[in-house]
């Protein structure tokens, strides 16, 4: 049973209702010429029809892929342009979209359908879904946040079902749990943990709108408190957001019955757990209810999971000096192997830091139609995660990233994509910008900082207008707001010995306030 | 302070001082004037999360709750203040 909980009311879907809607979608897609192996992109906002649409594609053997719907604060034309390259690359056989963007997406090359049109059709068609090939592609999961061509992670039925089986075992599911979620389904945590897992395992799901959750954060706890043995997956920043607004929790809400609040998709921070316990300890929240998971789309979802029912272990990273405390992400799932390797690719001992590599039956088959990229990350059955960490007593600890990934509120933003987006801002020197993240202890996520050199011949009165153009571009294209945009004098940014602009060194100098800049005053 | 706290939202020009205080706290990197036509692209750090913080903080100042379904539709700060005023009616 799926409950779509919105401020305006609740909508309940039964399994029979989902099945009927799914068959209507399947019939409608088939009538539009969609066939086995075709990709269908789903640009749908939060609504009851998300799961029937997803399953309706699979009913006829097509490959669904959830994409971000148009955000309330986004320019429709900019939103479309951010997806155009991906649509061209994937060549979907059809698109299912919200009515307000249907005309925008329609260019005459492929059918763009609304869910209402599909669900209004006859059930018709086959009584049973097409037989699936275990090695066929079950779903395309696209990476989030980049402006370039998003990576389409191709996941087979075998990989997905293996993950659901082994992750269910790691969670020790009994079938009596309820999943409560506000996460968007185009994100792997929202799709796999909070949609596919309950659907395959037959667990009730309570699904909230992500934007409504932001302004009513404690509703997710109220829903979880009312449900039986609730499981709630949350990115790290959500723990801070919940803790800040604890006074909004309804007075009669006790949290002692919630099975687990699972921290995932951003670095899991012990101080965020401490804030939660400080804010909700008097409502019955206990340390053993706060759990962690290490996950990525390339393994369908979870690589490791902490043991539910026991407090998560804390440990400092090995090495000189006093490193920050880390939370254990638990043990690898059954069947998944982890290898921690040094820069030369040699496996290191337990307790030593290196790059995490993963191998196992729930690993992806490659990036969709991106063979060269796949080769750089997948070798001899091992996936190089680009995550830095160590294993101790069989438990995985993650301490950082090799990539210049900035994780803002659970979204992965790639520094090189942001920098490329700033290449043609009037007043800035092309190719002379760096983007990096700065940890924000209050929000529990990272803030984006931009350093960019001005063109020669200007003066500091131009800093404000240039910074505003940068902010406008970031907001429109990436839906992100930089904490600071620093417009620098020409030739200020530090280069590496190979001539590239050094993100690390420029970040260090920014933090030490050593940069000679035209500080933009908004 | 006005006797009816919500009456200070009626101005078509001014942003009440209490809202300005909230704004300064949430957006410490913004030092410019706070006015009704101010938009997210002009303010460092005004993203979806801080937008939600702004709404919840202003709700608490005036003791009202706005419809969460419309909470992300505002074109500028003035539209948020107008919705707060409507929510109190």
C-alpha cells in the first residue's frame, strides 16, 4: 500500500490499484510504439502515479529513467536546455511528463505523454508483464547535479533484485516495516531504498513531497511515529534541518517506536547525530535508532549498512594529528567485496586509508552508451568508487573523495562542470574560475564557493554586477546558490606545476583570507 | 512595533524590521538593502534549504502557517510577505 501524504490531503493506492494503473500506462506506451528495450524518460513531480508509471514501463520491457521535474523556482527554458543533451544521447522512445512541461519537451521527434492521458486509457493489453531477461537493463539511474552529460548508470534486473535481497537481509527486514520518505525518486536513495525496496518486498510506503517536507520537516517524524517499525532514509543535512526545527514536532509525538533513521548520501557526521539526540531525546529518540549506510548508484544502492538496533561505532581516521571523528557505515552487504587500495593500486591493510573499490553481483553494467567512461571506472569486475576510506574490524569508514565533488544537500555537484558553466560570464576571464565546497557545521552539508578572475581593464566597481551574473547562472542552471562569489584581480589564482588551476591550493588561500580580490558586495 | 503585528506587512514598500532581522541572520554574506523585490539570485546562499528556513522563521515571527504547496512559488521577498499576510486572514 502506498500513501501519498500531502499538506492538501492523503491519497492511498492499493496493490490492485497500482497494478491497474501500471497496465494502463503499459497499454498506452505500447500504443505509442514503445517496445522492449526502449528507454522512457519520466519527468514527473511528486504524485501518486510515479510508481505505476515506473512499473508500467517495465511491464512491456521498456527501461524507465526518472529525471528531475521542473522545479517551482526554475526557468522552464533553462531547465529544458539542461536536459537536452541527455535526451539526444539517450534517444528515448517516449517521455512521460507533467502537463505543464509537455509542450516544452515536445519537438515532434518522439511522443511526450502525460500520466493523466495514459492512466485514463483502457487497461487492456497483456495480463502479465513480459518475461524479463535477468541481464537486461531494468532501470537507468542518472547522476545528479551536473550540467554536462549526466552519467546513466545501467542496472540489470539481476543486479537490482540481488541488491534488494541482500540489502533486505542487512536490514533484517521482517515484512512488518513501513518506509517513510520525502526523497525525490530521481535520486538513488529515493528510488531504490524508498521506492523499489518497498515495492518488491511488499512494505507499506508513506511518500511525501520533497518541497513540502522542507517547510514542514517534522512531518516525516510524525508520519514515521504513526507507522509500524518505520524506516526512514535521510541525507546528512536533513538531520540538522530536523534538529533545528524540533519545536515544531506535534506535542504528543513519541519517536521511540521508529525502527531507524538511516543517514546516507552525504558524509555521515557524528555531530549531526548528536544534534538529533539533543533535540529529540526527550521524545524517546535513542542512539541505536540512528543508523548509517554507504551507497552509490553503481552498486544499485547500498554497499554497506550499520547494524540496526545498536549504536553506530565512531572512530578517528588513522594518520598523524587529530583527524575528525567518523561514523562507521557498517559491514558490506553479503556478496559485495571491498578492496582498499593505495595510489599504485596495491591493496592496503585493515585500518589503512586508500581508495575504496567494490565488486559483486549488484554492480552496474556500465554507463549507458559511454564505453570510454566505463573503462576508466570498471576494471576486472572492480568498480573504483573515488571514495577514500578504510576498513576496520570489517566495518567501512569513509573519510573523503578523490573527485572534486561538492555535495550540497545530498546533491553531487562536480567542480569542473560548475567551472565550465562560468566560462562565458561577461566580465570574467574564460577558464579562470574554481569551485569548491566548504563544510557548514550548522546545516550539516557543504556550501559552494566560487573564485573567479576578472578580465583585465576593469576595476572593483564591477565586482558586484559580475557576482550577480554568476549567481544568476548558478541558480538557473544548477539550482544552487553560492555562499560566496569572490571576483579576483587578474592572474591571482594559483596553478599546479602542470599548469592547471589548483582547487586545493586556492581553497587553502581562500580559507586563510590570502587572496587579493575584488570582494563582491551584493 | 504596531499593535497588530501583521499590520506591518501591509506596506507595499517596506520590509518590516523583524523580517529584516531574520533575513540578516539567515544570509550573513548579504550586506545590501533588504527590499520587497529582492530575489534569490541576488542573495548569497538563498537556495531551497535557506528558502525553507526563511519561510519557517517568518511564520514563527507572525504566528501563522502558510500553505506548503505554494511555499516555493514566490518570485521575490514581497510575494512571501504577501502570502504570510493572506495566511493570517
